[in-house]
């Protein structure tokens, strides 16, 4: 039996979740024990104190990882304790086993669901969403990704307010013509402009925004692990905005990991 340990995180938020997910799925298949020390507490806590702890924790873990790589000069470091028992230290972003993230979806969904305490305001919002669904509303989440997207991929997916407004108008018309009554919910890493014609604008944390996406019937946004994680964990269809700021309404998919 192997004990597989992931100590060096990749990226932030949902990048880290996907990185962990694939190693975890492989360990479930191999009947190995998996620990992601870098993700310790991230599914349970969401506050300034924990974020500071997480920052310090991962600086220390990154330093340990660098030292181990220098000493052993290997991407995967293995310590054999007994004949059939060893420790393995893994890392990196490229490792993918999508067939296994699909195979073990039920187990992984339970392991990786957020465990933070739901605030009164968020609980009130969820009740509102439930009532809207009872009234026949179709909840559409719009992920307005800004900040780092101004530079990522040469800014190809950094869209202005006018573009997002047009996307919502086009989608509203498309859904209404299909006798679907949409309710548009916006989440973003920046304050959402009033120019964007949304029915609700979130002002919650990234974890709470993830929980909001999980309540929706459709997720829309530029290519991002943020929307892909929500699609995967809640099995919600995802529509991605292309680099021209357009949508192909018939090309929604559910992320498999």
C-alpha cells in the first residue's frame, strides 16, 4: 500500500481543487491513502485568519518541496518503508485521470464538498432561489471574471460591461423564445457594475459564490477552473464564452474533471 502526499499547491482556489481531485481519484483506484497537506482546512474555513494561515502554510510547504526536489532530483519522490508499503510525494498541474474522476464521482463529490457554515444571508438567498424555482424560474449564473484575466491569454477573455450585458440580453431572448423564464445571477472577483442587467449580483466570498453556482440550472462564463469546478461538483451544464465574447447555446457541457 502507498501513502501519497501532495504538499506543493498549484495556483489558487479551484486550480488547487482540480490538482487534488485527480491525484485523489488515482489513489481511490489504486487503493492508496491520499493526503493533500496544502489543502488542509480549505474546504471548511473561509475567513481572513485562515487565509493568512493558508498563505504561511504553503510558503513552508513550497520550501520543503524545493529542498526535497534538490536532494532527490525526481518529480515523484518515493520512500519505501516496508516491502509493500511506501510514501510518495507528488506535485505539479499536468496529472490528469478524467476517466477516474468520472468513475469515482460520488466519492469525490462527498469528499470535496464545501463544509463551511452557511451564513444567515446566504441561507436566505438559497431560500429565495428555491422559491424562484418553484415559480418556474430557470437560474442562470454568469461568471464575470476580471482581475488576472486582463493579462491571462493576452486578455482574450477579459470582457467589458457592454459585452456581458449583450450576452445576457441574447441569452434572455434565446431562453424566452423557448418558453423558459430566466433569472440571471452574477458572481465576480470584482464589484459588478449596474450597467450589467442582472437580476441578482453576488457580494459573497469565492467559496460562497461556488455554492451559489451549485444552486443554478446553467453556468455561463469564460474558460475558467472556477466555473468548471462548479459544473463538475454539481453536475450543472456549463456554457463557455469564446474569445470573441459570443456563446454557442447548443454547446453546453458538464465538466468531467
